[in-house]
C-alpha cells in the first residue's frame, strides 16, 4: 500500500498530470536539421554536457557546431555492452536531406576517445570523409530507437522510460537479426509525455508508450490507428500544425506513409487555426499526392512541464477539422 506521501509525489509527476488531464502529445516533436548523438559515460547531470565524464573540449566543440547551424539537437547515448567499444566513442550524425524526404541521412563513427573532439569539429568542414574514413561504420539500414531514461532531468524519464527501454532492448534488439538497436539516452524533449522514444533515421517521436504497443511499434504488423494517441510528431515538419495534420494523414495511409518522401507547409495561420499542406510521393514516383488540412483550436487543459511543485500551466489543444487529399503540385 502506497503511503500518503508517495501518492502525493506521484500526483506531481509531469507525465502523470499531463496524461490524467488529457493533454494530446501531437505536435510536440522537436524539429531538427542536424542531430548529433555521442556516447557519454555516466553519471549524467541534468544537463548532459555538464556531466563529469563529458570533456570540456567536447562540450565546446558541440557548442561551436550548434552555433554554426550544423546541428540544432544533441543527445547523449549510454554506452551499451553490445554496441560500444572500450576507449572509443560512438558518434552518430543525422542531417536533413534537401527537398522532400522520408528519413534523415546518417554518418556514424567509432573513434578513439582522443579523436572525438576533432570529429565533432570536422562536422563543419569538408574533410571528415577522408580524415575519419577508417573510423566510419557503414550501417545505413540499422534502425535506432532512442529511449529517454534521463531521470536526473525529470524523474518521469527514469521511472517510466527505463522499463520500456528494457523491454525493447531485451525483447527486440538482442543480436542484429532485425537490424535494430535500442539505446538509453539523455533528454529527448517533452518529458511530460514520458516514456519518450525517437525512431531514427525516420525521426519520429513517440510518447506515453505502453508495453502492449511495443510489438506494433517495432514490427509494424498492426494498424497505425492503434498507435495514434502515442504519436508526438515527425521531426521533418517544422511547425506543430504540420505535425498535428501529418498524424491524421499517417493514420489514414498506414505504414506505407513512412516510406514516402514528404514536405509540409503552413499556408496560413493565426492563434486559433492553421491551413496546412503536406505533399508526398514514393521514391520511384509511382505514388504522389498531397493532403490539405485545417487545424483548429479545441480548448485547453492544465499540464505540468516539469515534475515537482511548480504551478500547473494551460496548454492549448488542437484538432484536425478537415483532411482532404488533393493532387501533387510539382514545383519547379
């Protein structure tokens, strides 16, 4: 039986409050053009780059490439006995392709610890292909699932994220038969939607995951609609309105949607509504089209951004009131 104090603490967990109050996670995926991941030995502080084992020179290198616009997101990976190599650091760089796309382009390296800073700095130059070629891993078909277990950032991620990570890691990513790796990671964003997961190289955010939906998430052998309430958004779309509209198109089209090249655009917007267009086509060009959607305000709920004692905040909610398939417009 839980004590009164334990029940009170549970009631102040951000993810518990958000889910209990019915906050919709759609539209909460952080978009990115460049995304850098690197193994970081624990323990982790609330800000991963301030951790004891995170070299100051590496922190400065990450900040430089961020300031240069090469990356706009960084996440730490917890070293894994199967994936990692002693005295080396795995560094993975995802970048957004130009125009329509279905997945991010990936470069992956396993470098000696004393080369990590130079590799990160080389992201802003043209010479890494030759200089670091011997450290490059050619793994274009490997799928990486990142599960936030960063409890020092928000207790929800440790309490609820770790069990989901453990089930995915032991149940679906032992060995390389499926081409799947599952990582424990630092902050992914949106801990009030924990357990949080990012599916790369597609760049799809999922939240509030439950054990019973993991098989569908990994194997994609049931309908997308069964996962609708867990879908936060696709990082390839820059606005919450595009992400909210894309969820409905995804549900309508099914898993084939993930392989279509896509691009989104907000045609008009104000505080209460937006008109959105999402174009798509198959890689061979045989399938093409677009969805136009109206996204409208649908009231608000109270939520908690961070676990603890801070006041609740109001969060506006939105719904798609119109979703219409229209012809693809091939722009010059």
